[in-house]
């Protein structure tokens, strides 16, 4: 049995050195964050591993845009599964809008009159939807022939500025899976154009075959889950029908006792055949806007 090594802070220590101290401590939140950095480093260095990166939650309003962009730019991500909300918030930033520092206890009726939408203490001006509408009107001809959701998102990415998730994924040839795309601002924009009589013929279930094929064709699989929800489960079920993950990291604030996927610990996936019994895996119970930048800074270093 190993002793708990107490974290030592030294002058000018790097983030990597700090997280190595966390890992040596080996217990509680610090131990899990340190272990996550170690596993993600191994995952990225293992060239035989296809990495499934799934992200949910308000990471763009939370100031994490550049961290997500940086992970995608490595070229080591095999596919990216996310929410329509993440893609919408990222897209409006790419179109020149900003999220705004606010207060969680502000008068929401007052914010509504001011045209501000609130996500805890981060605000977004409601006029972003005017910008989105203008963009989709101008670029509809570039996306209307898409046959699947990943193809649709790739075409949107090709037409977007470089400082966006979808453009980075288009450049890096990363397939983006967003099975709940209709549940977002982007979904509303597409629905609005359809109501005006424009056409699009996206086959919503085709991308299931695509994500399962990525998992099936890989030599080995690893997963990085930031938040839970549909993106996590979409990757999980791909493992269930192909190769089990041998590396697994989950960052979540959800708890497992209520049976939902978002709080389910990684080892629960063993019972489903989604995670290898011998996998290197860790659950990090922490606000992802705290944990992910620490983990990624250490890995990047």
C-alpha cells in the first residue's frame, strides 16, 4: 500500500509539476486530476489509439473555447461529439459576438428587457440570433446538399472563420457528431429556413453507422468525456458495438446514484461491454472549467 504523498508547492513550478504532485498524493480530487493528466498523456502518445472526445455543458460561455480548440488542433482526435448548444455558442463567437461577464443573482426580468440571455454568471446578447439568421441565409446553398449531420456540420465549418470548432474539425478532417442538433440555436436556424420553403435532406440516423465504424476500424479506443449527456452516450454506444475503450477519462459534476448516463462512473461501462476490464480509467468530479484547463496544460507541457 502506498502512502499519501503530500502536495509540495515550489516557487515557479509548472502546471505539469503541480499535477504530478497531485498524482503522487493519489487520493480525492487532486489525485483524480493528476491521474487524468497522466492517462490523457498516454492516450495522446499512443498512436494506435483513436480518441473519442465528447463534450457537453456551458464550456464556451465559461471561457473554455480556446482550450477546446487547442485539443482539436492536435490532430489526435478521432471524432468529436458535442451538443448543438456548444456549436451555437462557438459559432456566434466566430461571427464576432462575445459572451459577457455578469452576475448569477441579477434580475432576470431586467436582463430580458436588455436583450441578455443568462447562463449562471455568463451572459450572451440575444441579437446573436440575428447574426446566425443572416449567416444561414447567405450560406444556405453551401450546406443544402448535405446528407448526414456530420456532413452538414463539415459544410458549415468550411464556410466559417478559422477560429471555430467546426472550421478546425473541417481542416483536421475530424467528424463531428451532434445527434441533438435540433435542440440548439443552429437547429432553430435550419428549421426556420425549412419553414420558409428551403430544402435539406439530412438522414438523421446515418451517422450512427459512421461513429460505430470509427470505433470498429480503430486498433484501440480511448475516450475523453467532458460533461455527460447525449455526446457521452453516443460515443459509449459506439464502443458497445465494436471495440471497448482501453483509456477513459470523465470530468463531471453529476452523481451516479440516480442512474443517469451523465453521472455514471467509467467502470459502469464494463457491464455494458463499453470499457475494457483492464482499461486505464478515472472519474474526475469537478467543474470542467477548472479541471480541463489544468489537465490540458499539464498534458501540453
